C-alpha cells in the first residue's frame, strides 16, 4: 500500500451482530490485541504479541466490528507527523506528499483512504485531533475517564484517552457509543457517560448555541487556516449559533507544561522496556547495566530517547520543583481558565492545528517546530476536557480542522454542534 497505513494487516472478526456489524475498524498499534502484534511503532516492541485484548478492543468485537489492521503511529505516540515510526512514514491520502498528522496518523489515513470505515487512536496532546484535521476526517478526544485505557500502552497516562475517527461526526459518535463507559479494569474511568447516546446526538441543531472563540488560539496561526476557521464559524452562525471572543490567558504556557508532564510520565512509563521484562533484547554479555543500556539504545528511536532524557531530568532531585511541579501548577491554571470560559459559552472553537499539514520530511529535524504545532490541542488534555475535530474546509488544497471543546462529559453537545458542519 503506497500510503503505508498499517503496521500489521491482520483481520480480527467480531461477533456476528451488534451495532457495528459489517463495519471495518483500524486500530492504532499501541492498543493491545490478543494474539496480534502490537508494536507502538517501535523496534522495541517489533515482536510483541499481547496475551489479552484492550477493553476497547473487546468492546469492538462484542459490537460486531471487524478489525482490519494495526495502524501506523509515531513511536510510542511521540510526535505530530507519524514520521517517528520505526516502520516508516505514512503518506496523507487527502494531501499526498504531506504528513497525515500524528501520532495516530495511520488511523486517520485509514479512514481518509477508505481502508476502514472507522478507526481508533489515542490522544495524549492532540494525537486524535491533529491527524483528523490533517486528513480531513472527524476525530474525538473524550473527557478524561470516559473511555477505558486498559490495554493502551501508556505514554502520558494522566493526559491520554483513546478516541474514535470516522468520515462523519455520526460515524465517530457511533464508535464512541461502543467504547465509552466505565470499566472495572481502569480505576480512572467514570460512569457519567454510561447512559449517553452519542450517535443520536448528531442532529446538527445549533440553534441558540453560544460559541466562545479564545483569541489566544488564533494568535500566530497560519492566515489561510484562520480564514477557513472563520468561514466555518459563519456557517454555524447561519444555522442559528452566535459567537463572541473569550480569553484563556494561561494557554501561552500550555505547550511547555504539557511537554514537561508528558515527558516526565513517559520517562517513568518507558522504564519497563529493558529487554528483560519487556521489549527488544540486545543479548546478555555478562553485565546487566550494559545489557539494559544496549537494549534501550537499539530499541528506541531518537525522539523517544530525547523525551526519556528530558523527562528523567525534569523529575530528578533538585529539578523536580523547578520543572515538574511548576508544570503541574500551570496545568491547574489552564483547567481553571477553561472552566471559567465555559461558563461564558457552550463550546469553545479554534482551528484544531494552527498550520496546514507539513510536507513529508519538513519538520523531522526541528522538534521545536513540531511541539509548537500542538498549541491548540495540548491545553485540552491539561484540562481533562472533551474535544472534537471536524473538517472546516481547505487552504491551498490542504485540509483544515475546526476544534470544538466542551465541559467535562459534554460530548453530546460537541457532537450536536460539529454535525452542523458535515
Ligand atoms: N504531539 C504530541 C506529542 O508528541 C501529542 C502526542 C499524542 O497525543 N500522543 O506528545
């Protein structure tokens, strides 16, 4: 396949009937599938075959879906382009020659290319919304605690959620219906979504909806992206919504705070990959320290190593207060800002990504450029809130996504509003 969408193409058949009977689903390769390789896009887990299903995979099977493959991704979810995958880059079916976004780039590309009806990704700082925006499909980042993370290989566990992709809002919502809901195997799940009906919420009714536009999330964004964003807002206005500007002063610190927290959690989560407990082994040569170091040196790519080093530094004695604690303070401030803004508006709207899709290879040597592209998505993970990315149009032939953010467990509201644009 020219797009390099799947790492492993193996069909997993679900139950004979159910709400997703006849639907094909691509699953990001950091979500465990019993008996089917789950690599996280890493050489470290090239041979890893999980002995159990993630809760979301068990729910897909029960719902009658057919899993058609494990989708390519940035290594361990670390990236915005899917180019950090050990298994090579994925081309963007909606904009050939450009990245599909990341880290769930294979999942979004699978839906955009028609290789799957639906897909699952995970979103730690934007990894569902960014590829949805770049590939011109719909992606939902659920409220923290709505979807079980049991069987998701952890990157930044205080930030991440598994989320659905679909070609339409209704499709993505129907997949959310299947995966959402409390799970005794993940103590961070909550029961608030247990009775929700997301697919039925896709009515497109935005009459009277108050949209808040955080001015900070338009600053520094590409001109064509901003223009497309305002066109989408005008469309919502035509359908009965109104908008006003709101302010989220704390978001200027969000990218920094996100990366300190995500890298700190990653450095701790990835400690288990030492070639003995888990992962690639370079062989034992009589010295355990060197054995572990060799396994990690060979098994991890550059971006993962960079983050383990920075995260370990941020957590080390003497620097913990200076970096990690400060980032947690910023996180609390970001949460408070969102809560306040959401008392003044029903939903908050911004471009999902401040830039259109990068050309393949364009950002690989410039990690900072890649990190800064997460300016509009990472604040939402810091605040634990739900968000949806829906196609807003194009700039110079490249897809642009509109992001809507709502209050905790307000997914139905987001789905109702976003479906007005479809
Ligand atoms: N681009 C962000 C990062 O690299 C987000 C990744 C994600 O959500 N998994 O950390």
